[in-house]
C-alpha cells in the first residue's frame, strides 16, 4: 500500500452529492456518499449486503440510502434498516466512514473510524475569510498520487511544461531551498527583478497593476500529510518588498492542491487558487480558474505518460537531484505513516 488510510482526504465537493448519491473510490475503498434529509453527509461502503449491488446507484429516503436493485434500506451507520417483506436483523453490517463537511469540501477518513478526529483536518484560513476568493476544479488522473507530490514540490518543470503560461527561464536558473519541520515540508524559490510570464501578467492587470514592469516573484510550497500541498505564489512590482510587499503593489495567491489516491496508480486531484485581491470580481475568478485548469491539464498529460513509462520499466532506478529534495522528504513522511499502519511482526 502506498498511502496512509488513517487520514482525512478530500472526497468530493458538496455539489457532487446535492441531489443523488455519489460512488467514489478512495484509497482502494469503494464508498457511497450521500446527503441525508437532515443535511448531514454520510458515507458507507458501496456494497449492498443482499446481492452486492452498488448502493450509490440507489436513492436517498429520509436519512437512509435505498438500494436501487431490491429496495434494501441502509442506515448511515452501515446497518440494514429494512427490506420489503424481509427480516433484516441478521444482515451483516457494512463499513461506515467518518465524514466531515468543512471549508467547501467533503472530507472522508478511509481508515479506522475510532481514530478519526475532525480536529486533524488542516485549518484553511482562506476558506472562511471574506477577504479571500476561491475557484477550482477536479481532475481524475491515471497516475500514482506521489508523482503529483513530486511535481508540486519541485516547480522547476514549469519552465518546460508550462512555457506559455507560468513558466520562465529564471525558475530553473534560481536555486530552490528545502526544509522539513516535523511533518511539514517547505520548498521556496525567490526570483527578483524578472518579467512576469503571461499568467501573472493577467493577474497584475486583474489587480489594476502594470504588467510591463519587472517584478519580484515567489513560490513557497508547503506539503502536509497525507498528501495536501498549498503553494504560496505571486509577484510584486520589483523593489517594493517582494513577498512582503504592500498588498497594493502585488498579487498574492495560494495554489490549493488536495491529492486523493483512488487506487495504487490513479488519483483524484482537487485543485484551485485562493486569492486576496479583487475578491468580488467573479469574472476574474473564472478567468483564473480557466487559466489554472489549462496549466494542470498539461501536468496531467506528463504524469500519465510518466506512470505508463514507470510501469513498463519497474526495474529502473530513478535519479535524485537537489531539486527533488522537496518530493523526497515528503515521500519519507508518507512512507513513515504507511509503515506505522502495518501490523507489527512478532519477533521470532
């Protein structure tokens, strides 16, 4: 297994389950999500104990999920409530999953339910602050989610993969610094007195700033387990303080990346951008979301091809360079968490 299960993962967005149940595989667990009549979200194993049908193909009645095959009524605790003309007291209980709706996402804990603590969900200041705006989307990607961890913790690839949007030669010409604080990995790169690439020129205009002057640009990537990456990005008019510049002289955003494993080699990628400038401009939000979506689709093509190549050559040893430090250190944390969940072997 390549992912910890005793952790909170983003499973979906609220609009995906407003009307009908949603079937989604998370960490190799097939789960049915649905909204109860009381407004609460529930999640149970997507398996009817009667004949193995997918409960997610059924419908919601009051606070229960009704199987669309023979009408079995499943409670949110995994116990069968009833079935037409049948005695259900002896029906086996299916797995129910801890689930929390917070920050505009539905979070699920696919591991041991008794260990699920909602307090462990990362605090997202931008999601509750009216001085921030957010827009994002979802991609299904056919790759090991750890390849995306590598991708996001080393942004050197932007020069090549995203040459027409956010890439520029100064990225791979500027050293990256990496440090680890507990389970928190941070990489940063600061580029002074450079010209902004197209994506950032558009953002400068969106905040009423000139787009034809040199800027100071920054990228600060934060990895937190199990697989969440927040990237502080932005540009400020050169010489105004860079990262610490006055808000009137810069555009500052947080690239939001929730990487949720589906299987060992497929993933759900919840992406977006939170910004603290011109937050009421919905057209700007849509423009940024469209531009960012194109950027991440370029990543998707590269990563899916990389996954195919790695599966064809499992014996090949990959090279590790200094620019890979962020991904390497993040993977070490993931490996430690996965190992901690494995049954301990008894000494002979």
